[in-house]
């Protein structure tokens, strides 16, 4: 956690590892599985490091980074793939934001009629 941000999950192509923050263990297993697949497939296709981060206000950031000497990392493809994930998984990302705001930030969410 830095600057009020918390990493939900991520994958690292260099170490071939996946990380899921145990603070969010109550998220349904099917969502955890989907997050795992998204992160690992991202790093398999583009390389580098990919993380899904909760912002201080409850928003979600999809972040990608690479080591400076990584000549195989494709920055253009990474941007395109982040956009594709946002479009194709919009509903899941919105549900995760709501989960974070209610269960972690303890915000009261008004119910629409």
C-alpha cells in the first residue's frame, strides 16, 4: 500500500509469478479465478509486470510496467490490451469497485429505486 493505493493482484513475467492480496480473500472464487487469468495472460502476451490496483477513492487502475533493459516488452500492445480488458471486463471492474467502496472503505452506497 502506497499513497492510499492497494494492489488487488498482479503478475510478473520476469519471475513468472502471480500475486493476489489476501486482504480481498472474500471476493468470490470465480472472480479471483478470472483476475488470475487476466493478469497471467496479459504478461504472457505483452511481458513485463501487470497489476490491478485500488485507488484511494475506490477507483481501479490497470497498470503495466517493464524493466528498463527489457527489449521484448511491447508498450503499444500493453496499452491496447489494457483498453480491451477495460471494455470486455467493465462489469466485473465496476463490481470490484463497489466491493472495495462498501467493504474496505465502509462507504454507504445509496440504493436506486
